[in-house]
C-alpha cells in the first residue's frame, strides 16, 4: 500500500496505473509525493520547496527544450497534440493567445531545435541500442522511510535505467551532474526500480556531440547521502510539528 502526503491510502497497482496520466503524475503526485526534484529543493531551500509545491514553478527555457526533446524521442505520438505557433519568440501574440487558453504551446523555432537534437540522437547507433526492446516513461512509486516517492524512468531496459539529458556543454557534464544532483536521481531510481545500473545519455545542444556516462559506486554513495539529507530536511521542516519557515536562517562563519 502507498500512503500519499494527504494521508490517502492507495493500492499500489491502482496508483501506478494512474501515474501514466501526466495530470495525475505532475499534478496530484507533484503535491502529494516526493521526487528527486523535490528533494533537491529540500536540500537547497525548504522555502523554495514549500513555495513551488503550493504555487508551482515557471518553466525555464532549458526545461522546455528538454521536455520537447524527451517527447520527440520517447513519446512521439504526443507531438500532434502540441500547439505549434509560427512565431520567432514567445512574446508573439499568437503564442500568448494560445497559452491563455491553457494549451501546451511551443514556437516553431523550439520545435525545429528539438527536431535537430532528436535527429542527431537517433542517428547514433549506440544511443539507439539503449532504446531497442526497452520500455519508455515507466512510472514507479515507493514508500521510503515512511514517505511516498514518485519516479518516472525515461528508458527501462533489463537491469538498466537510461536517462536522457540535454546540455550546453558536454565537456562540463560531470560538473552539471554534481550541480543538479544527478547522483541523487541515479541512486533513488536505482532503489525504486530495483535495478543495478543507471546510465546518462547526454546530447550537446550546440555541437550535437553525444556522451554516455555510467555511474560509479562513489556517485551512487553521494546520491544516497543526499537522499538521506533530503528526507531528514522534509521530516524536520514539514513533519508532524511543522517549522515556521519565517524563522528559518542559515548560519555560517566566513
């Protein structure tokens, strides 16, 4: 059984079936389960976690680019459901009007950029080999230390999860992995899906170079420590006796 943060008890199969619906996964579970993304916020700033959970967060251009690229590779059948407006920027009138209707809107330039990345990735035999006889966008949910966690694997193939990333500098991907806590994602997903291996396939948005990065034991251990820290922060700030975040300060000596 799974108990979400609103104290609703779910049959695990039932909630997994619902997780294929994006509105349920990102909407309901976005507020009522933790994830690798929410743990990153809890580690960096409990105030940010509380605000984003309550009000949501705007999409950065990097997130928009990554989401469209993922859709093209993993769920190409959904491209036809998107609204593509032929404007140069999101400041265009047609784009704003479509957004006001609550539609998922991209500019023709964003679409062209994503097509360029997808085409480059799909021309690479090694990258494509990870997708053969694999499952895409696979959800998982688990109780860890009494807290519900949600996850969705880009690609699940046998005993390996493959995660697609876009980057502005492939040579700095190791730095990005640390900065954006990819180690936390790798460890958490490995635990939730019960697999041994986690691989990042990254594509440079400029050069179109492709990098394939496996994870070391040290990388997983670093992710484990972050998972434990994130859970500790959640329990401290948002447990039974919720802390007044207005009184929360960081202390240090310079």
